C-alpha cells in the first residue's frame, strides 16, 4: 500500500486487505503493510519487514500461470527482493534485480545508521539476495564493484534511470509564476524528497549567505520527514521572504515548475555512497532542459560536468554552493539557455527511455532462455 513520503497509508488504500487496480493495462496488486510513520528506525524496520513477510506468503499464490522472468525494482529497502526470491524458488522463474539504493552501504550514511551487528546481518542478506539473481542491473556504474564483491558470479549491468516523456523542455508560459503561486525573481528550485540525505542544512546556510540578494528566491517542491524541520528553520533564520515551500505535485505538473525556474537544484550529503549514486531527479532535470546546480560529488557531478548542463559544487559546502548560484545568476539568459539545451542533448544520448527499454527487453529475453546476458552496455 502506498505510504511514502508522508508516512501514512494513502486514502483509498486503508485496511489489511489485498487491493487490485489497473494502470495503463497493467494489473497491479497492492498488499497491506505497516506504514513507515515518521521514519524512526523501529517504524522503518516494521515497514520493510511487514511488506517482505506479507508478500513472501501471498505472492506465490497470487501469481497464477507462468511468467518468464521477475523484475524487481529495488529502492530502499533490499528486503523488497525477498518475495521475488521466494517466487523464484517455488516456480523456477529467473530474477532480475534493478538496484536503486546500495545496501548496506546506504544505511551507514543516513541518520538511522544501525548497530554494527545489524550491518553484518544486512550484508549477509545482501549476499543472499544478490547470489540468487540471474542478472543485477544498477542505476550507477559506481554500484558495480561493491555488488561484485558480494556476488562475483552474477553478471552486473549498468542500467540508469530515465524520465517519462512528459519531462521535456517547455517555453516559460506567460503568467506561470502567478498561476503556480511562485515568487518573482531569480528562482532556484529543488524538487523531490525532503529528507536527511538531501542536505537541507547546506541549502539553508547557502540562502543565509545570499540573503543580500533578495531577488534570488528558493523554491522547494515536495514532501519528506524533514519538511517540518526545514519550515521551522526558515522561520528561525528569518528567511521566509526568500523561500517558497510547495506541497508535492502531480508528475505531469513538474515540467511547468521546472520551466518557471532559472536553475534546478540537486543536493546530497557528503559521503562515499552518495558519490556512487546518481540522484534520480537528475534525469528529469536534464530532460526538461533547464540549467542545473549540483552540490554533489562522484557519478552525479560527473554527469553534470560532462553534459555541460550546469554548475557543480562540493557537497556540504555552503560557500561553494553560494558561488555556483551567483555564477548562474550573473549569466545571461542565452548562456543559461545553452546550458539547458546541452543537458537535453545529453539526456537524449545517455538516458533516452526507448533505447534503455530495448536493452532491457534484450536482457529479459536472455534471462528467459538462460543465456549469458549480452554485453551491449558498458559494464
């Protein structure tokens, strides 16, 4: 049942029952879970384990007939793969795991870092899951070696995220700021999860450094368990005239918000795992052809630099981020537009959804016929 990012089960999905629906002709079965609540370690553990337990028991009975392969989309947590492993064992179906979040490494870089003994158990869980897959796909090349250390015999392929067709460049419509309730001025927009890993301390500290440029506005669109903290900090630091917090919006509206922005912001905490990760919002930013300001390191920063789509700064460094924002602010509209166009070209070259789906279809066919996965993508 959907319960992210607010932490409560969404309206229309309540109750301990199986919920069936259809999206675009695809049957979707939702199973009951314990909601993640405010994201405390205990509540998150209950959320993760409740889905794994219920799905492991239910899915072998719900999956009728034959399937050629199981594709597991694995954000946090890794336990979402356990039901697939169970179905694979019962029905002899190969599993492809698409890793979005590297476990247990990602836990050590969060504010809910578990005890050392728990980390050892989670590492054993990761080894157990990875070794029972026929193919592992990773959203960042930085994930390849850590996974190979745990499951050297399983093929690993780079398969990045893309963005839906609705994410495309738009001319800024007249009166769009008023229509969306956005402030006038030079707008730096952050979209997505408002959590601990996104380093809002650096964003707020950067805004403090730039408070003498009142025409630079900060727009945050999204939800997350640190949103209340961010709102309180804005008040405490007397930055209310510079910030606009917007509730989470439907995906089809986000290209309008991006078109209204002068720069799109992506931030992550400094850390080894963050440097290995490509933030999923980066592809949407590139697809919409707007300049990017990236306070990140590693794989994500490399994409921004290679594409020419924007400016990068050291993560966790408000002075460096402020300098990047001012640099973009002082550019001409033509220079900023050229950055956006470069990002769109890079998206079409590296992250085009059609090309990626063709690769995935080939890998699925290989796994179905138990062939070694074709090496048509850089490892």
